[in-house]
C-alpha cells in the first residue's frame, strides 16, 4: 500500500495503481462522455491530457501517472494552460472526410495537418493507431501548436488546415484555444476538424464554430449499436449508445444550425465489420437530413489488431458507391485500392 494525499486528505491505496485508478478506488466518478458527472478522462493513454490534475505541484495526466509514496493530488485545482500531445505536422495530399471532393485532384498538398494523440474509442482496425493509442508527439500548448501549424501551412503553400488524430475533440479547452489562434494567425485559411463526433454536444459545436472552424468531417461508424460496439471495441453498451447518438445528432445539428460550415460524413465498409444493408440504411438516414451532404465511403483495410481483414476490392466499393447514389445521395466519393471515385463514378486525379 502507498500513502497519498488527495485534496488535503491522507489515504492509503494499492501501490500499483495509476492516479485515475486510485481516484476510482476512493469513490471519485470518472466521466467518459460530457453528459456524465465526474472527472473527464476519456483517452486512457496519456495523449489527450484532458485528465490532467495538479500532482505534486505540476500538471500531469491522471490516467498514466503512477501513484507514489507521499504524492499530493488536487482534483479541484485549476488546470492552468491546456496542453496536449501533438505529432505529424505535415502536408496532406489526400485530404479527409471534411475536405470538399472537388479539391481532391491528387496533385500537390491539399492541407497542412497535425495529429493529436489519444482517442476515446478502441477500434481494433484503427487506421491511425500510432496516434490513437500512444502518447506520441510533443506536449504542446495551443500557442506552440498554432505557431508550428502556421509554419507548416506556409511551407506547404496551402490555405487549408486540418486537425486530426486520434480524436482531436477530447481536450476541449485546448482545441478551442488552438482554433482561435489559428484563425488569428491565418485569417483566410479554412480550418478543418476531423472527428468521430462522439462527444460533440451542441454547445461544443457552437463553440468550435465561434472559434473559427469552417469545415468538419464526422466518421459515423454505424447505425446499429451492436455494429458500433464491434467497430469501436467498446464493451460498455450504455457508453457506446451515448457516443453513437451524439455523433448522429452532431451531424444533423451542424447541417441545420451551421449551414456555413462544410460538412462531410464518413461511412466505413468492410463486410467483416458492417453489412451492405446497414450501410444502405445509413445512407437513407443521411438523405433525410440532406441528400447533398458529402459522404465519403471508406474501405476499411487490414490494420492494427485486425490484420485478418481483407481490403474490399475496387469493384466492391464501386458497387456500394452506386447503391448509395441510388438511395438519393448526390455527393458520394469512394475510397478504393485504385484511388478515390468521385460523384460521377470516375477516379479523381
């Protein structure tokens, strides 16, 4: 056992716990969704730093900091300047779900992008697992990240900036401040947020738009809860249902309340993960919101812990591309092994 001090109270806890686990043992509630009460600790790998607490006079992530004898923890102290692990400042040639399809010529950089570490999902086939499940990169303040991103944009010669991950929305104070600073430093640039949408509540969306977000891509992983849980690796059905509902509601709210923001929606496909029938149902639900929303059909390929998957063929993806168009969607682009298929059924670039 190890003796620690939590909010001025001396307590003994098992010595092999993280600060987060120790707080749970002591009865603190840990929140994984903004609607839940408790300390918000969504990523569990020390990447997003949303769980940072004052520990021995410094701010450190509770989920990866191990308890030590005599450690002093303050759960209610100010978190100070928000920080986050950020990596991969670079030019991006492919764009993302929230990049307008007509820009995807395949020639040159489309955006300057950075990748934030940490994610609240556990997708076994994650395409960006290097950022999602490892605290990689550098621990940066919004000011430091904005300076780095502005320089990257200048070097790439573009006027589009993308923030991806991992899941970039987990540390809300950091992201809002980062976008505000990007807008100040790059007043004519388009600022694109790439997200799973799982914690994008209406007030959060409003704050992102006010900060300067102009484009957003939301990956809607599924329509049915069972599919969503398999796709994301989540074991808690209640939490998964909240995430799934929040993402779908975020897409509709953005369309209805912020029509000036370019909205793209991602739909995954691999028959080992989701059926063609469910993909079709997702398309039909999107048509009910607006048939002209850009929808990106993503071919999920072997990756991370699902190297057993077979990547869908170009012809399989083309078939589903036509199914989505037959549902009424007017702006479908499709990721395939041969490149991207545009709304007209031809390869882009």
